[in-house]
C-alpha cells in the first residue's frame, strides 16, 4: 500500500499539471471504487479551477475555487498517471484540464477511494476528524502525552492514526530502528529523551523517502511513471535473516496482522 512518502510524491507530481488550471472535463468510468463515487462529481468539478494540492496523512487533497476538495486515497494499488498514451481498463477516473493535459487514476484492485468534501469543513469530516498530528509537526512532549500509560507496543501505537497521522508499516519499522527502540516496547514506558530521538528519526526517514520518490512496492509508481528507490535504503524492513550493520541477523515478528522487522541488538 502506498504510504505517506508515496502520497506526497503523487501530490507533487499532480501539482505540476493541475495547479492553477481549470478542469475542462472529468469522467468516472465506473460508479465506484472502494466506495460509491460522488454522483455529482462531474457537475461540481467541471469548470472548477484547481487552487492547490496538498496531503493529509495518506490522503491527497485537490482544492478548487468552488469551495470543494477532491479527496483521494490510493488504496493498495492506486496511482495517478500523467498524460497516458492510451486509456487502460483500470483507469477509472479521467481529468482533462483547460490546457489539454490529462491525468488518470489507475487502480487495478479498486481499494482506493474518491470523495468530494466542502473545503471549509474538511477537518470535521471523516476520516480527518479524529486524526492525530502530522509526523512533520510532531512534538515529542505531545507524543509523550499521547502515549502516557499505554501498555500497547510502540510499533502498534505509531500505526494508530489517532496518535500520529500518516505513518505506515514500512517507515515505522525503519524509524524505530534508527531510534534504537524495540518495536514491542510498551509505548508508555519510553522516556522523553528516547521519544525525541524517535521523532527525529521519523522526520529523517520520511524526508529521505520523499526525496527518493518513495518505495517501489507492488504496483506503485509516481504520476510520471518513475519508480521510487528508497527501497534500496531499507535497514531492516523486509530484510529478515539478512545482516544488520552491527552484524546481527534482522528478525521478523507479527504485530497487529503485519510483519515487523527489527534488529535484536540495536533496538532495546
């Protein structure tokens, strides 16, 4: 599933094509993805000017001058394609701009979603209403407060979107490794000093992944077709049995239905 760096990469790619342009035409080539598409999608967006693009957690937001925001989630296999040479059977949403360019939302498994919400009310709409702070705006003292008295594993708590918005399995594994924190340690037991290191590690690993265009996993590619190469920088993720930089073998344990990768020597 595309995570925060992949979504940020997608938003930046779409920004170069859509920002400041009017939507000349939008076509929904099927009535639903994970959920039913807004029935008035074309009526509300045709002729609208794109005022800006941004990201919230793992959602992409396209703001228009009509007070509406197109909210997209890429699900398991979704990606936007810029000016595709031909229309693929999995190109479910087409957007044409007033300067003759086209972007297509391609989602073979159809686990993604498209919503159209009032921009002014966005923070009060699901799923944003209960989300925690963004990783790049995370204060260690606030994180300490949110983890207070929590006995659940820090790995699982960091994946809880109510505590921190946008973190996913890959980058939590990598950030915990860089911070030297065992993924099974109780969240409430971690000191403020260690949380400061963790917040720094989260920001660092996400910034590096965004710079690298994300991680190429399964079907993800940026809108221009480029594949992310942060996968080459993984220290522990998906490296079970391989040697850590300390010489110990990387281990894998199941947590919350996901695989967690860590170094038993570097992480305590």
